[in-house]
């Protein structure tokens, strides 16, 4: 008898195709004693994605390009679980893992807090205006 770990349903990955990249929103259901992290791997560079902690849910929103691998790790009191996803030109594909996530393509932008977006945009513009002469 083969001992296989049961799949653990954790939420959704919603993506939208934009000009040359995809915008990804990951909604990860977590228990109070758990913590999730998402790391995207593109061009052999790992990047830990920012998370917004809501009650019982971790929310990630970031851009990816084709070929990017997305690593979801959930730390539980008894250890960690890990899932990997690969971004392809027309879809995102899940590798075999004990974590189950719905993968949904959206034709519309995924709504998230507008003020958060404006704040991030303002910070980016301020940062780059100091670096680029005659901005």
C-alpha cells in the first residue's frame, strides 16, 4: 500500500494576462497557528512576495512572466507544506503537491484595495524620481 498525503484545499490563484506579463492574486486560507509565504523564482532569482494578512486569509498580488515558478509554503505546528506552480504562456500549472489551490483565469482585473495600490505607486514614483535626472 502506498502512503500518500491527502490534498489540503487552501484557496485560489487568480491570474489575468496583461501586456507581456500576468498579474497574479493568491488567496491562501490559513489557520491562526499557521503562516504562509510565496516566493516567485524568475531568471534564477528568488523574490519573496509581499503579503496582506486578513482574518484567516493571506492575500498576495504580484506580476509574473512566462517561465516564472511560484513557491507556496505553509508553516503549520507539525511542519511545512510546499506547492510549486509554473507560469506558461496561456496558463499556470500546478506541480503535484499536498496543497490544492483553484487556478482561475480572469478576463477582468482582480479587485483589491485601491488605496493600497495608490500608496505603492506613489512610493515607487518617489523612489525613481530621486534616481532619474530631470524626472
